[in-house]
């Protein structure tokens, strides 16, 4: 018994990492992979609300993004670093400056918007799909505001 105690004592002081590992029955958790995404869409489409919801933030006091913001969205097996770009007319022309390094795209559109806004969103989506830095990336197209009476179905969008 004293030999076992001495061996454990010696083992823990000479090899602290192995001791930690032996006592905890496992090593440190592996790092979660991180992915960089860009989130685009017209103003009012719900980009900020979506990211706030994913980050478990309060939905109160949400303000439209005027430039860009970055949020880390934690999941059990990965972290998504989402760069949200404002959707105003005067900002959309600068979207492409923020595409570099993206590994995926979230395109949010307001499914209850006017025909004109839906056409503008369609043009912006097509532009993003054809951009050299995005054309090979996975796209998630989110038809937001499905809870509104004027919301279009997936087929209509």
C-alpha cells in the first residue's frame, strides 16, 4: 500500500500531465474547429435578429447593423465566426471587401417584403453567387419572417 502511494506521489510530481490525465481518465478536450462565415441580406431581413438568437442574446434593443459586426456562435462541435454585413443601399456595394477568408455564406431575405425588395434581394443573391470568392462556398438561404401573414412560401421565394 505504501509503495502504491509512493509510486502515485512520484508519478504525479514527475509527470503532472500524465497524472492529470490518469486522474481525469481523459486528456483535455480537443479544440473545436472554427469556421468563418459571412451573413448578408437587405436591411430589415433579420440578420441581426438571427445572430442574436443563435448567441442566446436578448431580442430587445436590436438595432440594424450600419457597417458590419462579428459574432462567435458556439455550437457543441464547432464555433462559427459570423461576419454580418449591413444591408443598406450605400453599404451593399462594399460587401465584396469583406468576403475574403469566408468559408460559407448565410443569405437572409425577408419573405414578407415587397416585390421590389424581393427583386433587389434576388439580384444581390445572384451577384454573391457569382462572386469569385464566394461561388464555390456553401450557401444557406434563409427565408425569414415566415410568421408574418404576407410571407411567401419556399416555392414563391
